[in-house]
C-alpha cells in the first residue's frame, strides 16, 4: 500500500492533464482500490457547464469501467491556497461504491492536506 504522500503526488500529476479553459482550476484525483490498483483522473470542462466532469468522478468511472468497485482512498489535489474538497455530486457518487469508510485526502498547492472519512463529508447519505 502506498503512502498518503505518494497517492497525493499521483493526484498532483493527474491535475497537469486537466482541461479547464473556463475556470482555470485544474484538479487531479488518484483513487486507490482495495487490491492496491490506482486510477487517476482530472477535471474535464465543457462550454455547456453541466457537462463538465470532476477529477474524482473521472477516476471512479475509469475504475468501474475496468471492473473495480472497492475503493479505500482517494486523493484530490488542486494548486490552490485552500484544501480541494470534493463537490456534493462527487461525494454522492463516491458513496455509491462504499459504506462511508473510504478515506478522502484533500490537498492544496503548498502540499498540505487533510484526511477525512467519506461519512464525515457526507453524513446521512442517500443510498439504497
């Protein structure tokens, strides 16, 4: 299992591939599966803003499309002064594939990060 810092570095590297011509806010994510496999993703914006996809969902969709549905951690990075937290849609999307115990690492440009369990970021989850 890789360290938090190693996973965060993968998220940072993924942010370099982001397509963010409108917001200029490039985000990267690195999603770790229970077997140690890591899928990365970046945000991809669209002029029809609702069609934009976040880095976290990009990584998760890549994982699911490859047959992975068991996740332990996700690292999220943006070169910003504040920690890069997942949006509400991403929090809900993450909850589809775990019981809230997944660790969410939220980083900022200076390399600092905080760690939360998903259930802390999305209490009273909507799930069937």
